């Protein structure tokens, strides 16, 4: 499991660099990644190695200090909102640009006036800002749904057999099997309710992701490479498509300016 201080240091480095970047119209967006996961599917073991591998795959001319990927989960996103660390501008959500079919209620929720924002709106706005800037790994918070219209963001779902996930939780938290079973079941239900309520979506629908990985019988190093290599290949494909149709493949300037 990645140490929280390690993840915090990554986040601060990321914010220092990207806080001064305002890409202009037509600028090539750097990739971002969302990860949705079933409870106990092992993301806690993958966080640090995945960030390191994403850095390794980054072939830009930026220095090592500048090109560090960072992870943003519920606690970090909440912290950024509470401390007002991100611009409060509202980028419109374009339903017609979504990578997969989305419920009309998602567009209605995300496009409501700021005076009517709920915490979900503040969270979604932060996620969209982070992903638009690039090199952000978003964990949970319906990240794949709220960035469904962003052409630079890749979506992954981690799943596993229930018994294996219970064993993982029991071992990781030092719980009994009945306690771990209850935690797995309640966490999965809670995440599904959150996505259904705010995004109008089904968290377990594989059509809402680019890549779904069953982590049960795969080594962590292989899972990291699968995610990183798939993201890198997809990102290159997006750039090739954009080169042939720049007006339709790049995000509206309102998403990358400001």
C-alpha cells in the first residue's frame, strides 16, 4: 500500500506544476486516468507502483520533477475543495461527447448553476479540472462518469471474486472473515448507490469503462503494466485521431482554458 505521505507529496508536486499551466486553444491534452474498484480488489497495493509506471511511460520533455503523476481519492479531493486549492470555474459537461451512453440526469446535475451546487458538484468540478490538466489518477467518486466527455481521460474498473476480496480485506485490516464480509458487501452497495443517485449509472456495467480487470489471479506488476500500457496506447490513438479531425476530437476551449 502506498504511504499517505508519499501520495500527499505526489499531489503537492502535481499541484505546484499544473497550477501554473493554462493550455491554450488547440493544446494537446495530457492523459488522465480514472479507476473504479470493487472493495478488496487490491488497488491499495497498486497505487505506488502504478504512479511510478505512469511516470516511466511519460516520454515528454518535461523534467522528472514536472512530470509526476498524482493520485486523487475521496479524502484528497475533499481536502482540495475545503482549502479552495483549485479554480472554481465551471466547465460545461457535453453529453453528446461522452465516450459511453450516460443518463440525462448526469448532464443536468453537472450543468446546474453554481449557486445550486451540492458537494457532488464541487467534487465533480475538481475532478474535471484535474483530469483536464492531465496526469491525474482519480479513484472512485464516479470519476468515469463525470469525465465521460473528456477525450483525454481513460477509465478502468478493478473487480474480483467475492471470496478473494473478503480475504484481501480481512488480511489488510486484520478483520475476521464475517467482519470483512460485511465491509465488502456494504462498501460495494454504498458505491453503487452513489453512482446511481448522482450519475444515473450502473457501476458494474462494463460498458462504462475502457478496461475491466479481474485482479484475482494476476500479479500486481502485470496489472500495473496492463493499465499503464493500455492507457499509453489509447492516448496515442487519441492523438492520431485528433491530428486528422482537430475540430471534433479536441476538447472545447472552455474545458482547457482558465
